[in-house]
């Protein structure tokens, strides 16, 4: 009785302090973004036809001439891959606009495609709507074609182009500002008005999340190989930094900052092929389903999102090589995570010598939360009476209250309560996928060893993946 009373008082106190947590938290649109996990990037433009990666901006508009462009096919492929949306390069560094912008003379309108009447953004945004996919837009600040680039006037051009995009083709779930600039020391220098760019987007489309090296909403993961940091904070300090050359080091972008002032989670962009744009000679170099699955573990499995580039070819279609790999990748994810072997297991929460149940940890409901409240060690376990062979544990932190765990320990016991594995990790975040050699396990016990504040865990899961998918 006394114990129960003590516990109830503790819970009350915890609930009060829990509500007062002042650590950075995701906005509703960032939370929605976190739940997208995987979506496709599509690099498409003159480079698709000239076989380049970085067009010079001097290419003739007539080179852009897809013979069979079909954005519904892109959407079908994205859906078959289990991707939640598509982000298209509306304007890459060569400045060519995939929509007939009033603020450029280097656009689809000047090409021969559909006699200058075509509009890729219009077709794709409509196809995404029809197919229930989110639509996102990449627009390169660096522009090798526009005559105003390098002058203050270019900031007006960029704002006007974004205004066209948002007013004509929305809703846009994510806007992508690429930080690359290859002008070199003697090249044109543009003083970008980032503040104005951001204000424009916020005004026109407050629900859009903006990506750049440093956010403001989503950050680059610091590499183009598709891997988030093993320690991956969703928080980052960006005061005094800018996208591009003024960004923090790639190591910092990869791991985030433990004490970062803003919630700016990492997105892992990577191409299914060696290049970002389509090159026929890379048809044989499309990543395999297994390679894509490994990237999934290193991005989504570390609490980031995976933006997988699948470039349409010069017909304006995704090739069979890419779609086959994507379907294989989806199957691997589905087969791997179809059955949580610890769903609805018995649970316990050991807290200051008091043992209680912790049903939230294995009820399959991401709205129920098991809070790690104590300042000293406390454990939550999910247990069966029998052994289950597993090689993967998945943990989920309740990021709605911020990202608070900074070190955890997993102890795996067999049915005789013998310790069979001890694993240590740092951050958890939205999702943390941990793999190890297959082991007979009856109990998975999680201890938060270090936390910034009360860590909330929504689920502890156990899976048996195909052995060849598991890296140790
Ligand atoms: C880089 C660009 O330079 C590449 O061409 C590509 O668009 C990649 C996603 O971002 O910064």
C-alpha cells in the first residue's frame, strides 16, 4: 500500500515535470516528415540527355526532349517501393526550369518537348495527388545559367521562382535547397538572402518543411552515401551558420549536436545508381535490394529519413533495372519486419526497487509511452517464457517530447534467465534498429544509462531477419 502510494506520488511529480520539458521538439510538420521514412528523389533535366552530372547552363534548351514522359509511371514505381513521396529537381545547377517560369528563358517552354507546352512540375504534382503521394521540390540556389546570378537581383529571381512553384503546384511537402556551388575562387559570388527565402516559404506554405545543409527544418546528413551517424541527434546549433560553404562540418551534420538549440533532423540522400542523373552505362550498376536494405538500416534505422534517388531516363521513364531493385527492397523490408516476435509479450518496469508492468512497451501502440523517470538506473523488459530466435531489436523513442536518451544498454536473456548478449548504444530517436548474430532470447531488457531528461519509449520489438541481411 505504502509502496503504491509512493509510486503514485512519484508518477504525479514526474507527470508535472514531464510537461515542463523545455528541450527542442519537432513541429507537427516535422513529426509528419519523420513518419515518411522513405521517399524518392528524382534528378531529371538536360543532364539526362547530355550524360552530365553538372550541366554548364549553356546547353541548348532543345536537348531536353523526353519521348515518353509518364509521371504516373514514376508514381507507380514509388508506390511499389513503399515510398511516401517524390522530390523532383525543378531546377538543378544548370538553371534549366522544368516548369515554364516567367523569370527565366531557359525552361521547358524554350524546348521542343510538347512544342514548348510541356510542364513537368504540373504533370508530377497532379500525378502525385492522383496516386496519394507527397510532392516535393528541389530548387538549386546555385544557377549557372541565369544572367542575374551573382547580383542582388538574383535573390528576387529566386523568390519569384519559389513563389511560382508554391502558388501553382502545391501542396509541397518538402523544399530542397542544395548547398553545392562549383564556381571556384574566381567564379561568381552570390550573397543569398536566406532570411528572405525562408520568410517567403513560410508565408506561402507554412506546412512545407525546408531542407538545406542546416535546415531550418531538415538537415543534410553530411554525406551522399545514405548513412546517418551511429549517434544521431535530431538537434543542431545553426546560429551563425548558413547552407553551403557556411555550414558546420560534415561530422557535425552527421551526428547533430547533443545540446542543439533547434530540432533539425537528418535526411540521408543517396542515389540508387553511382550518379544522380540517368546514364545508360550505369544500368548495370543499380544497387541491389540487399544494398538498399543495408542503407535503410543505416538511415531510418538510426532515426533519420532516407531520400533515395531514382532518376528517370531520357524517355522520361524509370527503367526496369531500378524498379526491380526497388520492389526487391520493399519485399526485404516487409519480410524482415512483418512479425514482431515480442508483440504483446509480458512486460516489466523495474524502478527504484519497485516492479510494475510496462504494457506500453509491447502493445504495438505508438501513442502509449513507458517513461524512464529515475535519475538512477531503471529498466523496462519484454519477456516470453520461451526462447525466440532473434537477430534484431527495434527501439522507438517518443520524440514528441524531444530526444532525450543519450546512452542505453540492452540485455538479452534466454528462458533460463542466462545473459546471452549485452549491447550498448547512444541515441535512440524515432527508430533505432540494432542487429546482432541470431540468438535464443526470452527477455529483452532496456536500461537508459544516461538521459538529458525523462526518456519515453513507445515500443521494444524483436525480429528475426534473413541472416545475410544482418551486419554485425
Ligand atoms: C549535390 C549536387 O551537386 C548533386 O548534383 C546532387 O543534386 C546532390 C543531391 O546534391 O549537392
